[in-house]
C-alpha cells in the first residue's frame, strides 16, 4: 500500500509520499517542494512505530501558499 499527500495551489504540487515498509513502519520522503515553500510533518505514527490493523495518522503542513489544500491518496485513490 502506498499513501501520498498532495498540496494544490492553482497547479498540482506533489509534496510527500508515505509508504508502508516492512513491518508497517512509515518512511517520509519530501519531493518537488522547495524547503522554504512547504513543510509537512507526520506526528503519528512515529517513524519507528509498528502499525497493525486500522491506520490512524496525524500531521500538519506549513506552506507559503495562502489557499493550499491537502489531499490524501491511498493506492492512488483520493480519500
């Protein structure tokens, strides 16, 4: 399963991918975003936390874009 987050402001800007690794541990990769423009943080689950069953996650995004939107995709489908 792969999970991706997308921030949009007039055009699509792919910001981060979350992917389940061995034993369901998360890895966060920041792509296509200047470090000063957009920051994304996943607070829960922790990077070393194992996840079993239903997935619950919490995080936040800080962006210079005034009307930015966050969309969550699971296996390529918007949630």
